[in-house]
C-alpha cells in the first residue's frame, strides 16, 4: 500500500539514536493527521532486536534490511537500498535525524528520488492539503523559515532535542517486513575499515541534554580539563568553538557551529566563547544558555539567558564545586 510516514532508524552500538525516537514521535503525529501508518526503516547487520523498540514507540511496520554490506554505514550502500525501498512503496513522508549520518544520507536519497528535502527542521506540521510544512532556521539562525514541501515522498531531517519522546508502549507490536538488502558490490564505493572512538562512554554532542563548551578565552588545550571536569559532574557533553578547534586544542567532532554540529540541549554553558555568528548558528536554539566571559560586551551575552562576567579560571571551578555539593545533597 502506497503512503505512510517513514522514519529512518539510525542506531549506534546496538541502540537506537535518541533523535530516531524523537522522529518517531513527530512521525506518529503526522501519520495520525494523515490517517496513514507509521513505519520505520531499520538497516544494518544483527539489528533485528531493535524492531521491538521501534514498535514500542509507535511503528506499525518495520522494514528490516540486514546484510553484511550494511554492517557499517556507507553512503552508497545505504542510499541504494533506501532509495529502492522508497520507490517500491511510495511513502508520503520520510524523516531522518539531522545528525552527521542523516545529513549525509538524506540528500543522496532525495537526489535519487528527485524528492523535496527540508533540512535541519525544528518543527513539522501539515497544511490543509496534507503537505509537509517544515520550520527551519536560515541565515545562521537569524531568520526562521516556513518551508512547504510538494511532491511525492516529502523528506525532512529533524534537529535533535526539538521533539519530546512519547511514552513507549511495551505491548505494542509491529509487522516486520524483511527486505532483500544486498546492493551490488560494484555499487559500494567506500569501505569502513575501523571506527575509533575518542573516549569510551563519552556523551554524544548531538544528543546531549547538557553541553559545556570552551572557546578561545580558556587560553589553551590543557584548560579543557576544567571544562571536562564540569561536564563530568553534570554528565554533559564537551563542546568547543571553531577558534578552539582551528587552534588544534580539541578534535573537530566537538565543534559547535555552522561548520560543526548544530545542537539544541536543555542547557548550554559557553565558557570563554565570544559568540561569533558561526557559533551562535549552532547553539542558539538551546533551551537555556549560560555565558561565562570576562568581556561584558561579548556578543554571546545577547543570546544568553544567564550571563556571568568573570574570569573562566575562577568561575568554572567554583561552579563545579557547587554543582558537586548540590548533586550530592540531592
């Protein structure tokens, strides 16, 4: 049956990404308005157990594509399988997380399908004709645009932490449709040899509820230890400005901004970050922004909910100690 709202189920280390569950919640609302089914597309190797979790979060159908060629994500393999699946079934809407993987895969699939794609959306709805209406920031977050998608298989990537995850129903079951997944070997142009994680168990920046970021004002790479200590206490992710990354103080995967990761945590603590437009574009949709900077004229204070004018080396250690006391007492 043609139609339906589909969610690409991104996963890592045997677990679904948080943004996938957020997309399931958004998709469930859209499917209800359209009167169509909610489905998920699950790809990989040995990922079948995740179908139950998708069912608990509203999936009525799970398309399961398992093959050794899909064990690790590669653009061509995933785009080939997903594009063929969409062409065969013609869903009304296809949602992805606006993660590194989603931002890589969604445009490739949209190109192959000649389908409309709204990227980095903060909200999704339908117009009176049932067409997808996407809300997304443009011009480095200075303007909020409303985009109307027309055509079959309308597509969107959803920014993490923008949609609450609905309560799962452990009794819910989904029809699992096994997909012949093997793309031709000649169609796979890249091969993943090894995946190296910087720190085992580190909080993922894109999905973190709390982020503590450092910029040029922390003076050097050794002082990210102060950032990491506060982040450890708060169980937060560590972020950085482009200036800190360009200086070689911290790897690029920590960069928040227009050319880094766009994040929307519940709490964003900016330490020694002036607030250049490039950085603001990556974090201004955070629910609460706390800025710590010794320059009272720093642009970051214009978007901050709370500002502390003071020396990073004095303020942050004090905050760390106070949070330790609060968390112990709590």
